[in-house]
């Protein structure tokens, strides 16, 4: 919606309303693209620190990068988008069909009322679920099988992101100086065996265990974070953007950058139509 701006006649967003909590890093390119839409959130940090099976730390400078709380970023994006687009709260999308050269999307609103909206072009921005693509017959292909367990960390004073590899996966800690998210990435089989004993798993690290500890009473969340691609991810008058089109394993830290880039490419294509 932000990429469309005033270039298209009318934009309507069907929005599910759910946000995933947590803290994550934004690359310098993602921050630059967000500033283009007058969005600047989070806390600057200078570099990424990592231990890849060695006692020697690898430091990658990231001038212009920021650490952000996901919910805050989502709130800012929605507020900006609502200035140029109609925001419709949607519980579920029931069907998508083509009729007389127009897309008809049937959905249920927050009150459970079934409604239909018509559109010339349809954009699937539903993330990894790929709701629109799936209803149109697309399938998601997964070349790997990475999952993660994420734990909120309170009162962590440092700002930045740290990664440490272990024999069966890797840990990542991301903090804005107030809140932090600690996550362990591995295969579903390993996570199922270890998720109840995260302290023992963290104890296998050399550096991360010195920085943070895991409270056994803290509620953890398990997420799928594998690389994947929606096939096909576009067709006549419809296209997917961001994670709906393709997800990249989390070490790349490219999800938001790719979503913003995809959106601009899609709007450029619509303008040239």
C-alpha cells in the first residue's frame, strides 16, 4: 500500500490484525527504504557480533542499521498505510475467484459477516501462509526445514545482535536495550527433544551463556523459519510479495528489505501496464 501511494486509483488492505512479538534487527537498506515512507523506529546499533565455532569474535559493521520491536514496526507501517489506503479488518479470506476480468475476494470481517470485495489487481502479502496463492492453487516449496524457539528477555541493557553457532544449530540474541529476544535455530527434531531443557542447551555455548540466562517459567514460542518459495508466486493480475512470495533463512536477515523491494517492483510493473 505504501509503495502504491497516490499512483493507483484506490488501495484496500484486508488485514488480519495479528502481530508477532519479538525484537529483530533491520539492515541499513531496510532502514533507508523505511525512511522513504517517513518511518524511523527502533534503536541504532553499530555492528553484528558472531562466534562461528571459534573463540574469536567476528564483527561486521552495520552503519545505519537499527534494532526494532516487531509490534512497533507493524504499528507504524499500518498507521502510514492507513493514510493512503482503506484498512479492512478481516478474520479470514474464504475464496478468491476471477469474474469478468475482476477479482472477487470473499472474506469474513471481525463480526463474522461475510463480505465480497472486487479488485482489478490482487497482491498476496500474507507472509509465509501465502493465503491468496494457496487459494489460487499455488504450493510452497521448502528446500530446508529450519525452525526456532524464541524466548523474551527482560531488562537486557545492551543494544545489538549476537550470534553463536553450536553443534546442532545456532543461537541469536537481539536487543534494543530494554527488551530482547533470544532464539535457538535448528531442525524440528532437535527442537522437540530440547525445547523443555533450554538451559541445558544454552549451557553448550561459550559466549551466549555469559550474556543471558533462560528462565524456565518464561513462555517460549516455536516458529517455522525455513527458506521457501511459493510456486507460482504470480499470475494474471495477481502477485505475491515479501515472505508470501519467498522466505530466506534467518541468517540473511533480509525479510523486511525484500518485502519493501518486492512491493516497489510490483508497483512499477503495474504502472507500466
